[in-house]
């Protein structure tokens, strides 16, 4: 985002990038790569004010997998 002509779109693309981090984290969580998923959740939360989807995914990542699998029918 160094290009001055794209500066006005910076906030839009940052939001999209943070949403993509959450989506990637959820995919990693489903693939049982919990520590990798948490990294993406923390990064997304640290760079935005508040996002319920990211926060919920982070909380779910701390619940033991055998319980979350039963709850989510995975």
C-alpha cells in the first residue's frame, strides 16, 4: 500500500485482509492446527477494534477439540 494513488483504499483492503486472517484461522482450526489458527486470530484482533467472529473463533480454539467436535458435529 505504498502507492499514493491507492491510499484512499487502504482501510478497505485492511478490513478485507483482517477478515481473510479470520477465515484462514477458522480453516486451520478445522484442520486441527490450533496453534497456527490462534496466531491468525490474535493478529486480526490486535489490528482491529472488535470483531465478534474473530473473538468467538479464538475462544473456541481454547476449548478441548473433543468437546468442540461434538458441539460443531465435525
